[in-house]
């Protein structure tokens, strides 16, 4: 699904011609014939984003963050039941591991998902640890910002290196709710 959504975002934000050019430049193993239920190597998406950056001049982290925001918008459309259970951003974020990722694994048993651990939470601030061997912090940030937009809760997000309760290293997103 991630691959099909990336190509849709490229076509919407840039053009179908740009999508064709990046497929030619990246020369992915699967030739760009992606399905929502297929499994594709992480290297393919990296090659596509690097090619997109070369074609558009937009830095890779900015493209990956924009894709995260786009992807969250699609998740809200495709899986509304995952969002309607919550009325606030922090409640939703706290449900990623114990509920959402459990459901994702039911649909995509081979999915290698990152982990999200709530390290601390108050009424206006959350420290959320993101850990993944793929190091897609910009994607995680885009997903966070997209979720904040969905819940209508403006945020300011900063990040720093950190580790979880199990000692796993990652990036801590410090999410501060802002006045609406």
C-alpha cells in the first residue's frame, strides 16, 4: 500500500509524467508495478524518493515528510474505524502499538512495522519514541502532523535521540499541543 500511495501522491502533487520519469530513473526491481497487498523491498522506495528529489529539487526529508502527511490522510479515508475511536490526538497516538499495529499485522502478516512507545504524556505534551531499523523519522513526523491535522489539534514537534523502556534506541518526538 505504501508504494501505491507514493505513486498516487507523486501523480497528484507533481504529475503522471514525473511519476513515469522517477520510475525510469529508479529502475525498481518490480518495474513500478505495485499492488496494495504486495511486499517490496525498502530499497525500492528509497530509490523512488531519491529519484523524485533529483527530478523536483525538493530535499528527500521534505518529500518523505510530505508523503507521511499524505499517507495519514489516506489512512483516515481507508480505515476510519481506527480514528473514530478517539477524539484527541494523544489518545490516537497512544493506540498505535496496542491496537492499530495489531490490526495492521492481521491484514499484512509480513509487515515490518516500526514501534511507537509513549514515554510520557500530560494534557499538553507527549514524548513518543519512534524506533525502526529503516530510520524513516521524516515519514513518522509526517504521519504525526497528518494525524494532528485530522484531529484538528495544532502541534509543534521537536525531536531528539532517546531510548525506550526496553533500551531500544530511537527518536523521541516531543509533541506540544498549540492553541487552536
